[in-house]
């Protein structure tokens, strides 16, 4: 009886220790994913897409559909595709962090599809469809915002589950970057 008790206690301890190690590994992967991949994606988006939005808006104000189509086809869509490919190539071990990455991919894919639809409509040149496209912009923007909110909520949930906290850092340009670190309590 004593041998069985010792055996069960040993097995229980092994399971507990391996469970703790697994939790630490998931936390580490979450931190690495955010601090490396997610931040890199945001910088790519800022440099290659967000920086083009003022130009897009200026062309829209001028009713210059051809310029918008060119901007979409030549700069925004290829850049967005590059971001999607980067996200799809990330190899993750944890199902939870993989699920977070898939949510990010879903949001980025939706954004890509919006721009792709706009490029197609603008290339076709049908004024009625173009006007309808611009009228749908707010609806699409809200839907995209909702998809990003799902990503942020999932990230927040994982941070709480794995005791990961935000820490403010600054890049070489002096811009503030929110990174993650493990809260060791």
C-alpha cells in the first residue's frame, strides 16, 4: 500500500511540474510572439499601409479613382499580402498562441479583401459601384475594427492567464513600444 501511495504521489508531482513548465513555455511563447512578430507586423503595416492612407484619402477627395486603384494595386495590396504571408509563416508550438495568430490572420485577411474589392471596383470604373463602395467604407471599417478587438481581447485573456504584463519601452526613434514581460509575482 505504501508503494502505491509513493507511486501516485510521484506521478502527481511529475504532472504538476510538467504542467507548470508548460504554462511557463506558453507564457514565453506569447511574449516572444508579441515582442517579435506582432510588433514587426505593426511596423510593417505602419510603413507600408498606414503611411499610404493620407494619399488614398487625398485621391478620394479629388475623385481620382484611377490614382486610388493604382495605389491599391501597386503598393497597398502587395504590402498587405506580404504581411499576411509573414503571419502565416510564423511557427508556434502552443495551440493558444496559434489561435491568437489565426485571429490576427483573419483580421488582416478581411482588411486585404476590403482593399482587393475596392481595387476591383475601381478598375471596372462603374461610377454607381464606386459610389456604393465608398458608402460601405464605414461599415467595413467598423467590421475590421471589431475583428481587431477580438484579437486584443484574446491577447488580454492570455496575458491574464499566464501572468504576462505590459512594459513600456522606446525604439531607436524615441517612439513608445508596448512590450510584454512575465510577471513573476
